[in-house]
C-alpha cells in the first residue's frame, strides 16, 4: 500500500466499502433464488428471474450511467447510486408486508440493482485512477478483496435468516426473515451515503495519462478491429453465464445430490452432508446447503488472493487456460450427477472461477490506452446481458428436461470458451498489434 498518500488512502478505503456492499447484494442472490422457490412455490425458471432483475440494469444502464458520471463526477455519481440502492432495499418492506408477491420483490431488486450498476460504473474506474498509474492493478485487487469478503458472509447470513426456520405445512408465508436483511442493508447504505456526502473525494479527471497518445505500446485501431478485445468481451459474456448459472442453482444441486430417495421411498443422506449439518447446527437441508455455498465462497476468496501472486510465475492467459480446464472437469463431474459425491466437488468450481472475470477483463483491455474506459463499459454490458438470461435459461432447462446434466451443460460451454480464449490469446494479441500498426500515430481514437 506504499503508493497511497493522503487523501488517496482515505478515499480508497471509503470507495472500497462500496465493493463490499455490491458483493454482499450479489452473493445473497444464490440463497434468495432458492428461498423464493420455497416460500412462493415458483419454478426454477421463474426463480431465475431474480438474477434477471438484478443484471438487466447493468445491461440497460452501463452507457447512461457512464455519461452521467462523466458529467457530474465520480463522487456525485456514487451518491446517486447509493440513494437508488437504499430505495430498492427499503422497497422490500412493502413487498413483504403489503404486496407479498414475487413480482413485487423483483421490482425492488431491479431498483436496488439500478443503484448498484451506477455505483459499480463509478467505483471501478475511480479506484484504477486513484493514485499512480503503476499501482492501479494493486489498488483494484485490494478493493476486490472487500468484494470477496462479502461473498463469504452473505450466504452465511442468508442461510441463517432465510433457511434457519422450519415452517409448518399450511401455515401462512412469513416474509419477515426476507425483509430484515434488506431493511438493515438500506440503513447501512444511508449511513454510507451520509459519509460520502460529508467527505470530499479527490477530484480526478478522465484518468487518461497525458503521454498515452504517443506511447508506441498503445493499439490505435478501432476496438472492433482488435480481436483480443472482441474475443474477450464474448468470452466474458459466456463466462458470466456460467458463473451466474452455477451460483443460482448451487443450493438446489447440493440438496438434490446429497439427499437421495430410492425406489422404495427410503431417504439416504451423504454422511459428510449430515456431519456438516450438525457442525453448523443447520435446521434444514437448504440451510446446510447454504453453508456449503459459504465454504465455496471461501474458496472463491482464496482464489482471488492467490491468483495475482501466481501471475509472477505463470502468464495470466496460461493460468486462465489451466483454471478453465479444471472447471470444465468439475462441471463434467457435476453433470455426471454421482449421487452423494458430486455435491462435494461442485464448490471447487468457485475456486477456479475466482480469477476468470478479472483476468479476462485485464488481458482483453491490454494496450488500449484512452479506449480502455469505453472498452470497460462493454464488459459491464456483457455482465448485464449474461446475468439477465443465465439463471432463467438454466432453470428452464432443468424444469423442461428434469435433468441436472442438461442444465449444467450451459456453464460447461462458458468454461470451455474461457479455456480456448486463454489458449489463443497470444495469437489474438498479435493480430491486434498488426491492426494497430496500420493506423497512423496521428489518428485520433474513435
């Protein structure tokens, strides 16, 4: 952290809290999805609309948010996002107490995620320019550690609050356990809003270094003519489909694989699953599975922390390829649906997913110079588009074919694509270099 000097250190720590907030909101989706199936009796495909309502704003608002932030600045953009986020969180109260419908909760999630999209559009680039250029990757890695911490805590909290209470058959649905975490979230967001309204963050312009235009390493060709970037965005889209799909139905898969009913109606439970339930004092199988997801998120955090040091010895694209191969094997074992076995292997998918988004992002925007911010917005759009359709499509496949194997072929495609991108990346980068060499250095970036 030696790069940080006041006021940058304080500003960085303040913005890092935002990474925790949106990490918490996104990670809660994995248990929220299963909770809606339980309390509102929605299908897996319908429950996939939870992810759609959260990621659709990313797809729709990436450019408008960027234009707004460009006009009013990073700090005011963050404040706008926090207000909208708080409104969405508090809308869970009337959704649970007055409307008591699935669509009311989806509306609240959509508004909440609109705030998240605005905050993320502002915070990501702000962290990268908040200090010396050479320290940008380190700052972003540290900020993402806050995100990883939230990914561990959210399933734990969600499992206790949402799955920790048994309900009697025929009893009216109680939404209080669903309202509580979001009401608290809204209050916390308001406190953070107050802090951001009082402090004064360093004012940073576009963040483009003055010497970028003359840097021989910068690729000046239009983004559409740079295959390392175009393929990166496509790969990111396919990868996010995989990540969201695995996360959305992890609880479903774990419960279905760890608890088996045979032809005679007898129920068998995986000994490790039963032991884990007793260890965590989980009162329901869904709560136990949520705790397993917490373990998976811990693996995800470990992957985040260890991924960057590994690049000192292994090139990022090679490491991306190795993790893609490993994850493809994990998902193949999940597709095999080996009862009482495959559920123990699935959490390792989170370990190998940990580096994929940042690595795909980083290597795809390499050498783009002033075009980097525009390029980054395409990744935000890819995340929104993929997140909007992934869980719905995977849930539909599960409902339609009643097959774990068929539904999990969707994330398998994404991990295979990630593997291929890592393998062919050097060749793609060279093609981008050749396209750039044909562009005169005086040509302005488009």
